[in-house]
């Protein structure tokens, strides 16, 4: 008898150490699979996985839709469950795959939200941050997001030794522990140098080797970092979404608008395929359309 709870732990270990997914991704997979486990227990009084049918899975999907979950959220949960059943098949715990006939709602493509260049200038105004450790740190966080396009999870895990200010580069470990080297522009190098001075003065012996520290000298909490970015972006934009990922989108869009090669942007972002990067071309095309409309006599 195969019990879901018994194999969720093994599945999580597999995602962590073999697939090398980020802690955020692993947590999402775990929550989604556990939600299905609870659904099976409540709806069918079953906790065994060897007899799960595609009709039972479909009833779970229908229940998610009736809860008015967005199509994107439903698709993610189904994707998590597919990965879990593939894992059980690989471990030879199942003889059939109940996910084969499962279809997910169609998801409309959303264009990446980004911030205009003039608004970015306001974000980094000289008077926007206090001249102390927390002020320099907050500026550095925003500069790193906009100047390198890294993800929130990547920024939190940066170590001081990943910086090479002499070569003006930073080493980033992305999804699946894939390493990439990102160049740093002169303004960012200057800001990082200033921040390191304040960091050293504030914490002679910090409790963490991470580059970005909280006010207690410890590793930054993801939620606190998210809130910090949201608060600062609220100063310069009325966008509904104000997150670290918006700055990542802004980084990519501004590079593309300035003529950067799409393959180069792909490498900087740490995308595994070019298709993930091509979505930024839509934003650039809209800008070209606007220029054409305003400049061409017959437009």
C-alpha cells in the first residue's frame, strides 16, 4: 500500500537534492501535492496512490476551478501533481499514470510588467535613501535587482565572496544550482563598495556570510525583502504589481529596448531556453509601435 504522506518526503528530497529546485519552488510543490492528499482523504476516504484514477484527479481540478482559482494557479497545481506521479512511477511505486488524460485550463499569456526609465531615475534619486547601513543596503538591493536582473532567491543567497569588484562581476547561483557570471555597471560597483563599508562598520562579526544582511546582521527574510522592494517601488509607480520580479522584467526590457541581443539577455537572466526570454520582445514591439504611430506621417 502506497501512502501519499510517506512519499511526499522522498519527493521533496528528490526535488531538493537531485533536481536542485529553489526552496520556494520545493515549498510550492509540497503544498500542491499535500492539498491533493487532503482532497483524496476527505472526498474519497483514501490515502493510497496506487488506485487513483484520472476521474478522481479530474474531480480535484473541477473543485479547484469551482473555488474560482485562476487558471494559472490550477495549471501550476496540476503540474506539481504530474511531477509527483512521475516520481512514483520512476520509483516503481505505481503501475499506471492517472495524469495522462488530465487537461488544464488554457492560460492567456501575460506581458511582463516593467517600469519606465524615467521612473527608475526617480527610484535612485540621491536623496531617496539615508546615509547609513540600512539606507545603503536598501539602495544596493534595488540596484542589484535592476542592474543584474537576478531573482529574489538568488539575491538572498549571494555571498560577499561572490563579488569581484576588481573585475566588475558577480557570481550568481540560479535554478538547479546553475552558475552564471553577471557584469556590474560602474554605478553599481560604486554602490556596492559603499555598502560594504557600511556593512563592515555595522557588523564587525556578522552572523552570516551573505552579502545582504538585515538590521541584526543575519540573512534576509524573503518576505521582508519583498516588502522592502514593494514599499520603494510604491514611491515611483502606481503599478498594481510592485515586486523584485518587476525589476527583473524591467532590467530585461530596458536592455532589449537599447538593442541588446536576445541570447545575451537569456544568459544574463539564467533562462534555460530562449522561449522564456522571447516574451520581452512583445514589450519592445509595443514601444516600436508607439514610436511608429507618433513619427510616421501616415500612421
